[in-house]
C-alpha cells in the first residue's frame, strides 16, 4: 500500500468536515514587543503565531531554534500558510501537501487568529481512519468511568450518572449531620463560638465541609476512578495509544477537572464572605481594594491550587481494574467518534451529555426522599 492510499480511502468520509476538527490551542504573541516581554508562551509548539492589536495574524515565529528573547518580534517573523476556520479537511490536506509544516494557524474571514492551529498529525489520524475528539469530558461514578465528546457518551452510562446523583444526595445529608456534630462539640469546648456572627459561622461551616469532603474523596474508591478518567483522557488528547502501560504513565491531574472549578468558586466565596463579615470595618476604598486584590489572587492561583488538590486529595493511584474502566470508556468513545465524526451537537445536547442534568435530578430526588424520611423519623419522636 502506498503512503497516499490511506488518505485516498478516508477522503470520502472526512473530506467535508470543517477544519476546526484539526484545531489545537496555541497561544499567540502580539507585535510590537520582544519575546522576553511576551513571556514566550509557545507551550512547546514549533511555531508561535503573532497577531496585531486587532488579533489579525501577521506571521509566525519558528521556534525550532532558540531566538534571542531581546530581539524585536518584527525581525523574527516569517510568512506562513494559514487556513480559514470555515474551510474543509480537503483544503487542509492540500495545504499540508504543499507546505512541510506540522501546524497551520486558523483564522476567521477577517484574518483574525482564532487561537487554534490545524495539526498535521490530527489530519493524518482522520485520513487513516483513527480520529479523536478535540476535547473529552468525563467523571467518576460508583459504576465506573463515564466519558463524553459532547455528541457521544461511553462507559458507565446514564445508570452511573443517576448513581452519582443519589450518592451525592446521601453525602450531602451526612456532611450536614457531621458539621452539626463537630460544630456542637467545638461550641461546648469553646463557648465563644456560639456568639460569633452569622458570616464567620458560615465561613467555619464551609471550611469544615470542604475539608471533610476532600478527606472522603481521598479515602473513597471514587478517587481511583477519578484518576483513571484523567489518565485515559490525557492519553487520548496526546494522541497516545489507549493501552494499560501507556495510560499508567499519564498524569492524574487534568486542567479541566471540576476540582479546579470548585477551587475557583470556593475562592470567590471566601472573598465574598470576608467582605460580608468584615467589610463594615473598611471604608469604601478599602473594600474595593480588598475585593479587587482578592479576586486577582484567586484568578491567578485557582488552577494551580486545583492541580495540587487533584494530586493529593481528589485522585489516587488507580488499580488496574479502575484503569480498565477508564480504558473501556475511552475506547468506546473513540470508536463512536471514528464512525460518525460529523456529529456536532449544540449547547443543549452537550449539556445533556455532560451528565450535569441527570445528576442534578437524581441528587434532588435523593435529597428530597432522605429529608422526608428524616422529617417522618423526627416527627414520630
């Protein structure tokens, strides 16, 4: 078989797909300036798109050599092919055939850089019949790993999502009872706690709840499944084989994990709680400065803290059985995507496939039933 045969065989299936399916995020730098001032955010890519003040692509920097970071970017620019984001894989195939490059920047119809570059490797994957989604979401459930591309789902299925919502409902009531017991014990030892303001009491309750939740996650088998989900997705998104030895070497942390979002929301809540409890002691300027400083601190560090929490609390080294659950879900998802990569769901299908709605409904049902049981039990006394 010639080297061009796989391309010719798959062209009929994938040629009309939008070139955006080849996109990988590559940050750009702005001209004028130097690499030192831009921070050199190349992230290991062989090219660095350069844009003007209106985000129009004006050239690229070849990062194969080590350029002098003090040299103006304008002196390092080179012309480069570009693709309009609305074009097709057939156009991308022609461009990559004409230019021996690994990435081609994607621009809109006004020539503005979209933040993504088309990847030659992803084109090869499509044309050889082994494509993958650009991004994959997932979560750990009591029944195993659940994954979705937005259009397809794999792994634990809706049963796992329902089980997760039911489990969260039980955990929420257990946490409420635990916080009540702990706070009552602390109040008995430190009576001053009974006279604290509502805001400070809420802060302590929130801190106790978060610490308890993290410890429960760390001790639960769910943390191993959580790690298996991340490790499998990391392998897929790096175009690596979805096999046990390869996935075993991947990181347990993932930048799009819900743990990071939890850290962001908790940080914003802490800033708000402090303003609520202590803001009256500041003048308006002090409140503004504290609020802006707190928001800046949270925004700068939430992902870093989230990765640390993933590494030490919300994931643990998975067993082979837990990894196999992640591998099974990943392979199922890739197979569905390979057969029908043309499916591009809208916002609502993506939201539904994320599992959030299913888990929210089952959580609410679980919490309602438990509350009715507790009310009946206490009422009977």
